C-alpha cells in the first residue's frame, strides 16, 4: 500500500537535496566582501527614517478587505453574463437581487464612513 508513495518521496528527497546543494555551493563559492554600505539597511535608496516597526492605521486593512470582498463578488457576474439568455426573466430577478444585496452592503459601509480616506 505504501509503494504508491515511493516515487513521491523520491521526488521530494531529490528536490530537497538540490535546494540544499545549490544554497551550499552558492554560500561556499560566492563572493563574500561585506562593506558598511552593503550591510546598511536599504529603503528606496534612502536612509530609513523612524522605526521600521511603525504601525499602520487599520484603515489600510479595512479598505483592502472591502476591495477583496467586492472584487470576489464581481466574479459572479461573469457566469451570469455567459448564460443570461438561457436563464430568462427568473435569472434577471436573481441577479437583480444579488446586485441589490451588494448595493445595500455598499451603502452601509459608505454611511459608516469606511470609504472616506483621512
């Protein structure tokens, strides 16, 4: 029963060996000339200002989640667009109710002020 896993384990073993081998050879044969400039932290070609662990406002996360939410829901329009003639009027009502739910959600987050950028 475990004979079916032997090729998989062999492939994983070969992949791990190649990764370790390439990294080891690169470390041994690669140039190692550290300088102060090479070891300095790099951020857009400028010296970093302030703490690197500065906290971002939650607004960035909120906008990103809202974007992903509406972006994923827009994907549901494509299958409907392909078969809207076969669905007829009942399909139109279903898509209309889907759009209505999206509009209710959009007006809710708009009224809560989640779309205002301060």
